């Protein structure tokens, strides 16, 4: 998805950010939630939706792209955490004593990536 970000229209960015397009009669509330996510006013979100802001380097459009990049990074990190936990569980099931150092390293990585441990060596 990140490779598509520069080519996406403003509406596509907004839909990707919120997860779905607004349903009938839901647009004001939907625009409010999008505005909150990117830290702009509802009026600016409405201007973006109505394609009144044409400049691709506008600060609100940059904020949307940044939020989508962050969401993608969080999703990748969660998948990596899951993969490391699965590997550590398999090692623990095979021979916990033999793989204890590797299990400890994987668990430390899981804590760091998962944001539970902010201290780093």
C-alpha cells in the first residue's frame, strides 16, 4: 500500500485512513473522525473530501500520508511480533533448556517491537 500513497487521490487517502467510505447520511460525523485522526479542522477535512485543496504538498495531505505510513508500520510490527512469538513457542516446546538464550532474545525483541520495553542495550 505504501508504494501507492503518492498516486492516491485525496478521497482515496481519506478512505484508506478511516477504513471505509462514509455511509449515506454519515458524512459529517465521518469527516469529523478523519479530521481528528490527522489533527485538522472538520472544515479542512470537508475541503479535502470535496477536492477543494489541489496541492499534493498541502500539510493536511502530508499528515494523511504520514498517518497511513504509521498505520502500515504498526501492522507490520504486529505481524513480526506474532511471528517471533510463534518461533519462541516452537523452540520452547522442542527444548526450552537448549534454546533458552534464543528464546530470551526473541522475547526481548517482542517486548521492544511491541512497545512494552523502552530500554535498549
